[in-house]
C-alpha cells in the first residue's frame, strides 16, 4: 500500500476523468490520497473531492502565491474549516521567493497564521518552500519556540541544511518526482541521509511527473515510480518502503482514517 501524500485532485486537469485517475492509482497500489488546499476561495471544491470517497482526505490552506489575494488576520477561518472530518491538516503554506507572486511580507504573515492554526488544532502543516530556506528555517524555529506543532516539508528540493533543520524541529520530509530526475544527484544524496521513519512520498499531481513518465500530466498512480527510486536509494525492498512511508503518513496525519 502506498499513500500519495500531496496531490491536487480538485484541479481542472482531472475534472473530465477524476474517477478514472483514482482507479488507475488504486490498481497500482495507491490506497490513500491527500488532496491539498491552495486557497479558501477554492476550498469547497477540495472538500467535495475528499467527501467523494473514503480513501481521500484533504487539507485547508492558502498557497504562498495567493497570500496577498487571501490575507489572514488570524487562524479563525482555517480552524473553522478544520472541524470537518475530512480535513486532516493545514496548507499548503510557506514561502516562495522564486516566483514572488505575493510580496514576501504577505507570505510570511500567512505562513505564521497557518502555523498558529496547526498548533491550536494539533493538526500538521504542509510546508511549501522554494528559494526561501533562510526565512523558512528561521520562521519554523521561531514558531516552534512559541509552542510545538507538527508538519512536513512537501516536495523537498532543498539543501542538507534545510533537511537537518526540519528533522531537528520534528518535521517530516516528502519526496516528489523531482528526486527521480537525472540531474537530481545532489538532491538524492541529501535524501539518502534522511531517516526512513521521517519520509513520505507524493506526486504533487498534476505537476512534476517522475521518470520514466516525465513530461506527461502527473497523476497519483505515478507515485509508484518515486517510491521505487526511493526504495533503491535507501536499500530496502519496495514493499517495505511502501509500508514505512504509509505508516509515517498515518502517524503524522493522525486524523486520517485508513
């Protein structure tokens, strides 16, 4: 059994054939899906997808790209949505200094509000970080000092420094198809040193299809390719890797039901 710990099943890319996409994934051994919130305005669609099947859960949150469009004054709106049985975490939230679609100050404010929600609700936070390692580490460290919270660095493409900091703060690290790319040797070297009991696997579908299907629209069935690469990298059998990452997912997202 595998879990796709981060996908976007509400995106229009899947609308014409969502059930077929899910059935292909289930046939490939993917038995649970976490579809990720990217905005409060779009959250009803995310929640509806999660409500459509017992093996789908969701998160609620505002992507850093949209931090200026959907600023949060406090955690109240997130906490309200998190009371739904299908909402098992917050995010994705964090910092994206690569595109800077929202001002950095707006991203930071929303990021801290998401952390406050995670702390209060005792649900994990899905962290997006791109070209923002220093601020991400500083904010996560500062906020852990204000009170513990759990979470995962999704689609990890960072340095060994970011990995060490995340692990020291008690966070998990999720591996996407990027780690299968031919030019990702440095990333794979970093992932190789991450303890097995802190790893998740994801697709980030419809983006970032792994080798050997790179260039296609990504879908949850393709998480098996990332898991196979990760099993080889860690020197364990694919079935064992699947068991471990699945156990890690349900330990972190404890509200999710198997």
